[in-house]
C-alpha cells in the first residue's frame, strides 16, 4: 500500500522540472488510472480546480481539472495548446503548491487543447469558458516547470510568504485554501 498523495510545496525542485510525455501503454495502464483517480480526490479535498502530476511528485505530462462547468473531473494526458485567442486577460491566480500566494497573470482568454485520454484516444477540446482555458494553461505550465509567480506581473497576496520560501525558510501556514483559481 502506498501512502495517500499530498501536494508538493514550493520551492521543491520537481515543480521546476519539465515533465516527460506518457507513452500509449502508460496512458492505458492501471497505474496511470489509479494515479489520476487519486489526483482527482486530492484536488477535491484541497478545494482546487486543477492539479498537475508534478504537484504530487510525478514528473509526467498528466493533469486533472474540474472547471465547475458540470463536466466533472477531466483527465488530460500530454496536453498541448493548438489554438489561443488573440485576446488576453489578466486575472488573479493561485496555486495549491504556493498556498497563500496570489498574483495577476495575463494569458490568452480562450484556447483549444489537444490531449490523450485514458483510453489512449486523442481528443480536441475547445475550451468554452475563460476559466477552463485558464486552468489548462496553468497546468501545462506546471508540466513545463513554470509557475504562475514566474508570469505574474504583480503579486497581490503572500509576498512575504514567497520571500520566505525563496530564502529557504519553511513558513508556518495557517491559511485555509480559498476555492477559486487555485490550480
Ligand atoms: Co498550480
């Protein structure tokens, strides 16, 4: 029996490492299915709306997302943005790996993403909402070792926490997870 998954916290190196793609055999494997299910339950427990594999210590291109659009949890393997709107929007983001830190991040408003599902089939998802588009972009960044704080024009909350982490300190966290834009 393995331990239940937990969220890897900043500034762990795995969050800075580009993840490898999954092979077709791996997409279809029981191990991947189990990992996805555990990531979905962890995401819900943590009140997040997205979680990428490196955030649970797996350096692979897999993410789970629930954009609260009635579609439930989606599992995206090897996702790639194939289209992005010219129009961009700046929104406040947070991340389960940086609890308490928020910042304004500019990204394309709407995107289309290609990915593989756990049946090994390629899917094209035209993200119909700005929220879903944003989560997918945040999670793909995770799989490239990029964090929202790298893109943030301005840190709106938790500047002190971020500085403590960057100095190698382990700040005491007493912050309940808010429920939006925590991915
Ligand atoms: Co995140």
